[in-house]
C-alpha cells in the first residue's frame, strides 16, 4: 500500500519587497523549483505552496480567501514565509496585501494574524530578517523586521532568519529540507540573529580565495587590479555567509569572483553600516590588518 | 452597475489593485492602484553616488538590471564617463542586460501569464506515460494542487494535446529562465542583484572561457525561444484570437531605445542602439523623443500636489497617504501631456515605424502566420507577440556581441568623483522606458528620481483626469462573466506590470 504523502502547507507573504528573494528561489538548481513545488521534495513529504502572489493562479479576493482559510483551518500546521520588511508607520497605510470586504488588508495585520498561527516562520531575505533596504535611513515607512513585528505583538512562533539580498536559493531550500527531515532547528543551530549556522556560521573573509593577498598586504587599488578588494570596499571581513564555497547561480560565479567587493548583504547592518559600498571598512578590528601596517 | 475589485492582482511583480465599473456588460470606468510605497528615492539622499546603482537595483528583483543600467548611465553622465566606456564594458553590459531580457520575457509568458490560458488541472486525465507529465498528474492526484488552484473557471480553450504540451513547456521554462540567470552571472557575478555593472564600465573583463560558457548557454536559450516560446505564443493566439481586439490601450507608444551599439555619443537619445528610441501612435509614423518633455503629475497619487507637473530632474517625492483625490502610490508620467504605453510592443512599433528591417520582418511574418492586420498589434495578444519576437531579436544579437569581446582589452575607465554634478540615464527595460536622474552636491546624492516603465503603464489619472494606459485599455472592454473576469486580468497581465518598480 502506498504511503500517504505528508503535506507541508506554505503561505508566502510579500511585504515591502522587491521580489528578488522569490526570483532567487526560482533559481534553485538542485532541487529545482519544480521539485520543490510539484514533487515530493523528500520521499513522502510535499511542500504545498498554496499562497504566493507571484505564481498563484487565483486573483483578488479568491487569493485572500486562500490565505485566510489556511490561517483558520490549518492553524499551527503551516509554514509562513515572509519576504520583505513590514511598513508600520501610520498604522500600516504604506503597504497592503489585498482587499477584503472593501477594506485594505495591511501587511502589518497579515504578518500578525498569519504569524501567530503558523507552525514556524521563515523571514526570507535581509528585508524580512532585519529591515534591509526599505528600512534604510531615513526609513520613510517605518519598516521593521519580522522579529521586531513578532516582538511588538507578543508572537512567540518559532522564527528562522534566512537573510541575503537576495538569499542564495540553497539557504532557503536547505532550511526547508532541515524542517522536513529533522523538524525545526534547535536554538544551537541558529546564531544570535536566528540565522542557520550551517550557512551563515563563517565570515566570507575566512574562506575567501583572496585571503592570501589580504594576509600579505597586497590590495587592489582600483577596479581590475589583482589583489584583495579590501581597499575597494569589500565587507567580507564582517559578513557571515558561505558564498566563497557555494558560489552563485549553480556555481558559475560569485561577487568577489567577479572582481567586485562584497557588500555585506546578509548582515543586519545592510545597507547603512556596510555602505558606502566602494569605500574601505573603517574602524574594524580585523586580525593581521594592524600587524601589517606596524611592520 | 457592478464594481469588480481585484486586489491583489497576482502573477505580476508587486502590489496592484484594479477596480472596474461594469454596466451592461462593459467596463465604463477603471482604476489602477499601486498599494505599496517604500521611498527608495528618499533613501538615496545623502549617500555616496556610486552606491546608487547597487541600491536602485533593489527597487526590483525581477528587473534589477534595468535599474543598474539606468543608474549607471546616469552616474556615467554625472561623472563624465558616459562617452568613454570601453567596448568590452559596453558589450558586457549589453550581455548582462540582454540575459535578463530573456529571463524576464520567458518568466512573463509562462509563469505569470500562462495560467490564464492553460489548464493544468486537465493533466489529471493524462495517459501519455512521459515522466514529467506523469509527475504533474501525481501532484494533482495528491489533492493539494496549490498554487495552481483555485482560479477563475469557464474559459480554458486549448485542445487537450496543445494544453498538455503547454504544461510541459511551463515546467521547461522554469529551467530555461534559471539558465538565463546563470548566463547573466557569468559576467554579473550573481543574480538577482548583480555586481558587474559599475560607472566607468564593468568590474571584470572577458576571458575566453567565459565567452564560450556564455555562448553555449545562449544557444540553448535561442533554441528554446525559437522552437518553444514563440510557437507557444502563436498557438495561444490562434485559439484566443478574439484577444487581438481586446485591450487596445492609449495608442501612444514611447521608448528610449536599448542596447548601445556605439558608446561614443554622449547624448543617449542620439546613440546608436539595437532598438532605437522614439515615439509613435497606431498610425506608425515615427517621431523623435525629447526627454525635456516628460513630466510626472500627482493629482490622483498619494503625493503632495505642490510637487506635481515637474520634470524628473527637478522631481520630488513627498508622500501624502490618504490625500483626497489620490488613489495610487504611482505618479502619472506624461509626455507633452499624453499618456504613453511603454514596453516590448512600444519598442516593436517605434522601430517598425522607423523602418528597422529586422523588426519589420519578424512582425510581418508573425502577422501573416496569424492572419492578423497590423492594427491587431495594439491588443492583449499583440503585446505577448511583441515580447516573444523581441526576445528572439535580442538573443540573436547577443550571439554576435559575445564574439566581439576582446580578452586583452580594457573593460573599465577611471573617473574622479565630482563634488557637484547632474546626471541622466535613459534606457529601455524588459517592461519599457526607464529613466534615472541624479543631482550631486557636496559629493553626495542631493536628489534622485526614477521614472520606471510600469509607472507609465499603470499610472492613475493625471492632473487633467486623463486615465493611464492600463486604465484606458480596460475601459470599453466587454466582460462576459463578472464572477470570472478573465478579460480584466488578461488585459492587465499583457502589460507585464512591475509595481515595486513603478512606485519605488
């Protein structure tokens, strides 16, 4: 007798977002996005994406109904993915997800009502995890992170941050696979910013193929020069991600591999602390930097 | 009289609400409303100008290259490098940009549009034995077919075999668009939000292995475009041919042109581009474009009225949520007071009018296959056809460009950061004309304004209460079934709206 497939219903909410996180997940090479949506992602387990504004068939109130039915009928049993920061200024007037009975449904309200009843929440992308671009100075719409939104409403639903601008698709599919295989990550699996250590545990700087140049004090002075990109603004020394090992877009390239400085896009300080992007990091205590100049 | 409100419009980028008033089965009034404001233009103020092209990419994750290019051309014009970009830099920028055109157009037809015409649920009857289609059948059989259901019902017309093939192609297209981004990343570093395009050129010049790696991914995509994408558009067009007479729109078309073939002309409106800029209406008479005639009006937008009617170089973004008379976060860009449609259809028509032989051949051939007159182009299906034909044109040109790269030649030119400067960058994104304007004072960004394709297309009424292009395309449409208003969503999606872009 065939085993019943275990369904993992997912609601994907887009708040103050650019959809880059969704596009990045579509770029997943293995598993492919088709594997994620249609197949049993792992034997006996199907990720059932029911609500996602970019790809779903339903429009308008029919779509909002899907979201509300899940919150009501599957309370405690669905995964909430939030893409984008949450605009809170002026009672959430700057962002609505849709309309119900002639009234706008604000992003703040959606995150609150869906977050409260979710089995777990993944804040996907730096905007959802930390505020990101729309929360950058002067934060015109009062954008906050999912973590701060949950705290403000006393919501204690387990939260995992998968930041990046955008996040690498593997960081998302890997987190989902963890949930399917082993359940929710334990607190030890996550760092202080609720990021899975398996992906965010090390600095770019620790695995960078140009580290030898850095250690020898050989710095590129202008674009196109050989050497470490530190003086051209690289934020690798303060950025926690496995890009040098994983590479991007099915392994074809990555930021520093393209002779461009890392801009620190997975960090809570993106963009205000990790910019100006082409200006050298200031006032940072990095091993060996002081040593070289003291010679 | 019935009000139909569709909020959210799904299968677009971003947050859009459409409201129509239907009387005697016909749309009498329409309102297009963007429902998310982030304020990127305000966020840019006070920052290092070089950061603009990285930050503005985050206006949109589907078309970040459009912003990278508009912003970088804008910075190049402010930094004095706009006519000095080495050929390698110019070509690599075109290859990065073109790769995203291909990705965006494939994504749009298959993953944003197709579910309005293709019936995935029918696969429950599939008996063919092919592995991938069997997996779709199994998926439907598991009883949880989200996100493909629920949906509007009552107007899926493709014959079973064509429908089946379309479903198979929907899945193949997922891989194709992913590969287009991989191709892009060869020169862009990563995608979305690439890092290769910078003022002065690109961060890394070409190497022989990159040229070959790029070319063969491109060839695979050209194959997909010619043998799968274009035939699918024609197959849908033949079955849904009434949509050549639905959704005509405002009938004015605007483009800045795209893909620099020569980088030595500082005036971007005079630059030689693969697709040239200009204006035309349905009379197909070409007119030159003068960016000085662009204004953004905000009478029906949630911005202070005092900021209305300005040229973007003097533009302001002063949000005023709840302003009486306002119903959208989009401003209303107008050219000499006219609403203008932008996008692949505008580019094809402007270039057809200007006598571009390659465009004429592609368009005439498609019209002849479909037995449709040129007037049919301003329509729902005309837009889908224009997008697919343009995709082929761009992909074919890229195959020539990649072989023009010279591994030992420079890809970048240096510049001095100015203390005070003005800049303007104009190009055409997959969704249409895009412009960025910057004002630099004391070495930082004093003002930054973007007028983005969907801002034109989905704009609300302007200061003279003239509806925007999508609103005009909806007015007059016959809606057969108010519970399943296919006509409305098919019209809106034919414009390929991107709301994060439109509002920014």
